[in-house]
């Protein structure tokens, strides 16, 4: 059984097992390692998978962090804001 509802039903059909899984823990198992260590780095390097949306560079250095935060607070949507540090 899969659900986004965190409550566990009081009863289930016979043979049904309820297991809670935390998506953030995938990196800790062999499937996560295959995805994040083996597949994903190569797929990104070869352009098979692309990071989207393209980044919007707000500025460079700590002095531009506030400008990026102000843009977030103003309601930037579907945009990746970046402040370069080097």
C-alpha cells in the first residue's frame, strides 16, 4: 500500500503489508547509490539529463545574497536563483 497520508489504517486486507518509506533515505541504499553514484553523474555529463530551469545568476558574492532573498520574497516562481561565490 502506498499513501501520502501519514496515518496507518486500522486494518488492511489479508496479505497486505504496510511499510513506511522516507524518500530522503534513498541515497542510503543500493538503488540510491546506483542512481546517484553511477547513472546520474554520467547522464548529466553526457547531456542525457539536463538541470532545469536554467539558473538566473543574481550576482556574485555575499553582498548579493540579500538581492536573491528579496527576489524570493517577492514571489519568484519556477526559477533557479544563483549567487556565485567564486
